[in-house]
C-alpha cells in the first residue's frame, strides 16, 4: 500500500472504503435521488421513523434536519393570519331585525315617559314662581298676587306695589301659560282662584293647585297660609 492506495499486481486501486465511510457518504448524498452518486434516504434503524436529510453548511459541516419538522415562521404566519370572510346576508338581516326591535321598544318607552317628565317640569316651575313671588313680597315690602285661570290654562303674577288690591298703571303683571298637554286639575284656594303673599312672608289664604297630563300621576303645589311656604309633591300624598 502506497499513499493510501493498494498495489495489486501491475494495477493501482484506491483503498476500499470502510463501513463508517460508506455510511457517511450515504448521508452526504441529496435526498430523494437514486444511485450513481445522487444520494439516498436512510432510516434510523426503525427506532425513529422520521426521515433525516443531511445538508452541508460551510466548510465540512453538516446539519441533520427532520423532514417533518414544523417551520416555525410558517406556523406563526398561519396562526396570526386574519380571516377576510364577511357576514352573510342572513346574519345581516338578523342583526338589523334585532336592532329594529330594540329601537322600537326604546321609542315606545320614551313616548310613555315624556308626559311624566313634562308634568314634573311644569310643577317644579310653578313652585319656583310662587317662591320667587313670596321672596319679592318680602324684599320689596308689598303684596304679590297669583291668579290661576283654568279656562286659558295659565296663571298670572301681579306685583301690587301699593298693596291696595287695585291694579294701577305701571304695576307689573306676568302671564305664564302652561305647556301644551299639561292642564290644571283641582284648584283649592278659594272662589277667586287667587292668593296673595304679604310683606311678612305669609299668604292671605292657604290651599293647593293640582296639575295633570296624559300620565296617571298628578302633581300638586301647596301653599301654607301661616308661613307662605311652597310645597311641591305628588297629588294624594
């Protein structure tokens, strides 16, 4: 044997490869090709059925990779991919129907609640106007008379500067109509439907005025004669 070669008679032949070299050569061949230097697949003795592929990297290095190994980047892309599917016509019709039913119930509830809110606001305004008239009677030291007119659904506030019960020129009179839909109910303050706040804060008579609308609830504004206090509450309480 000379330089790794064997002299056989007059012919020179390369040294026969060892078992290790043959196995390494088989691994170095590209997978999926036939004989003649093109490579072949190798099973790992039946203990691991996964097929191995050998690929050279760099100078003399090898990396063994499973054929069925999951590509991490591809998996992440598949998981993070957003669907582009839209809604079907049936789904859209169902959503529109549900929204329509909800809006219909909301509209009915709003309509039923509006008269009650309007009545509450009117009652609060009347009570505020009576309290203001009483306050002005005290600060200006003269009478203030409030007259309720169920025929015109309004009330007037008269600043009686001379406190004589007669309207003179220059004396302020404000007429305040009730909102549409709100009406006077029972007016229990005497035959004249009027009461007067005096400079000492008292009223010439006590009583109450009821207001009502389409809702079943009524509101009441009551005046206490001795003190002139104005009380707003639900009628019947």
